[in-house]
C-alpha cells in the first residue's frame, strides 16, 4: 500500500490535469519556461485567469515559479507526471492481457470459420 501522501499527490495531479487549459499550459511548458504573459497568448482569457491556473498547477507540484529580475517564469516539474504514469502502468498490464486474450479468441474464431468453409461434415440421419 502506498503512503497517504502519495495518494494525495496523485489526487492533486489528476485534479490539475482535469482542465484542458492547464494541460495546454503544461504542454507549452514542456517546450521551455514561460511567463504568465507568454502563457496567456494562445488563450482568450486574462492574465489573472492564467495565474489562477498556474496556482493550481503549482499546488499540485507540476510547475515551479521563479523570479528573474522583473520576470516570473514558470517551469514544468515532471515528477508528479511520472507518478501518474506509474499508477497507469498497472492498468496497462491489465489491458495488454485482455487484448492478448481477445487476439487469441479472434484467431480461434478465424480458424474455426476457415475450417467450416472447407471441411465437409457427415450429416446424421433423422431418427
């Protein structure tokens, strides 16, 4: 069982990722550091609205904000995303096993269908 702190981190990360704007901000920050002004450019929203999204991302540990003279660039922190990936990995194994079973079933059905088309079976006489 994982410690409670990591569960809370996972909850905060998923909550932050639930918003499309925040996901877009993270995608932009994956390309490099950016200020609020730079992050707000592609969106039809104010800088204060972007700042609110940045606070959510910061509380979730997905970004850090630094001060560089007059600039306050934000930077992506990928560690919480690695935790999400590790959590999802358990389910990937499940889906791979399910797909493997489905592939085997489809192969069996295909083989049976091909066999029925070429194989003649003796008919029973009615009693």
